[in-house]
C-alpha cells in the first residue's frame, strides 16, 4: 500500500518542471509526461486503488480539469461513481457554489446540488493533481459537505510542502499527498 | 463487444437532458448523472475497454475537459498512456495548435509537441463525450497527426445524428459513437 522510495523517485522523475509557467518565478509541475508513460501512470493509479480499496467510498470527486484525469480513472478502478467539481458556469443543472480567494482576486467552484444523491450516506474522496495554497480544495471539500455527502479524504498527487495549504485543509478533512515537493 | 439494446437504453436513460443550456433552444446532454451511477459508468467503460483491447493503441487522447474523464479511465483500463488536448494557454510546455470555427468566431486547441514521443509509432484513440458539428474533434485529430502520431479512431459517448459532424470527421479518421441521439 505504501510506495517504495524507488517508486516515489520514479514518479517524481516522470513529472517535468516548467520554469516560469504560467508566469515568471513559478516552476510548474507538468504531469503530462507522467500520464503519457504507461508505467508511471500505472504505478500511481495502482497505488491509489490499493490505498482506497478499504475506504468503502461511494464516489470520487475530481476538481476541474486535471483532477478529472486521476479521479475518473480511480473511480472506475474502484467500481464507484465519479463527480466533477467545476469552475463556475460549466455545470448545466442546479448547482451549489463556493468562493475562494486567489493571490489576486476571487474564484468560484460549483457542484450539482444532487451530485451524490443517487446513494444513501455518500462517502466521497476528493482528488486533484496538486495542492499549493489549498484554496480550491478547501472550497471543494466544503461543497461536498454542503450537498449532503461526507468528504472522507482529500488526495493530491503532489503537495508543495513549503506552502501552508495542507495544514489549513487538515482542519476540515484528512489529507493524503502521494509526493511531497520541497 | 457490441452493446445490447437494453444496455444502450440503460445508458441513454442515465444521461439527463437540460433544456436551454448553455443558451435558449439547446438541449444539453448532462453526463454527470451517468458518471455518478457506478452501474452505468461501469457498463460504458467496460464496453470501451472490450472494443479497444485489440487495437494495439499506445495512447488515449482526451479533449478538454469532459474527454479527460472517459479518456483517462480508458487509458488506465487498457494499460496505456493518456494525453490531454487542451484549450489554448493551458499546457505548460511547447505546443502545436489548431484553430477551428464555431457558430460565432474561432477557437483553438493545443497539444504538447512531444506528447506521444515517448513511444515509437504511436497509435492514438481520440475521445470526447459528444460530437455535434465536430469542429473541435476535427482539429484535435489533425493535431495528433501533426505531432507525428497516428489517430486510428475518434470515439464519442454520444453523437448528434442530425448534425454533419460525424461525416465530415470520417474524411480523416474512423469514427465510433456509442449512442446516437436523434
């Protein structure tokens, strides 16, 4: 269930650093190189499948858009439902929304009001590719609870350990990060 | 490998019609109800896995953002890589892009220039949730070929049969649609 040091190193090496994207001073963690590599993508997803097999989850909720990639694959591997949490204006039915602050300004995520209502007592794993300041994830976990489901854990492929996002998010939900980034 | 009439009806009934979204006169096909239902999501993905098991694909390419959901899950089930085709400005590394015309105006999709270069002779399945006029899919299939891969088929969960998208796209690639919508 735990990744070996070798597996973690393999996964880290499959992620590409892009300097100055989306703006100067930022090193963007490019997961497309991991996804294109069937070995790396397989090792990662098998690890998540093993970790969450015993959680008795009913849904995986993925954050728009890279969270869809890991979340939808994991939901299928676990044989459970997938729920998209989207940026404002993308979901067609009645939604519940939650605002969060960015470095400059405010953004908003939404979920369908009946997203988890096909099952009694829904138990949900929230997933995204990366946690930095954690604003989006905090809003998304709140949204899951707001529409009557239990968000049992928030999972990220990468966590930026030098930012405080994980500790803030731990106030409201368990947090699991596959790879810590210094 | 072929879905039964009962399975097709089950899948169609799991998709929700939203009238007048995103604008008046349009009936939006909401796949979130299909995804949240583990039975429907499972039937659909198992069908795709069976269909594509013999294609000797090396990658599945999904179109931003709903194509990520089906594409990433299918790639993992087939044990191959996943490549995102994104709207302009979202991919961090050097990209190749392709413009396409919308009802009003022009849009653009991109793929990383080295998206498929981790494997010799890449054979790619393109996937999205729905084909209407087919402009995005046509541009995406061209992009796959432009960066040196072979787009062997384009797969859609739903096809709007009253629009000409599928026949236009068939000029450059095989097209498979799981559910036809009148």
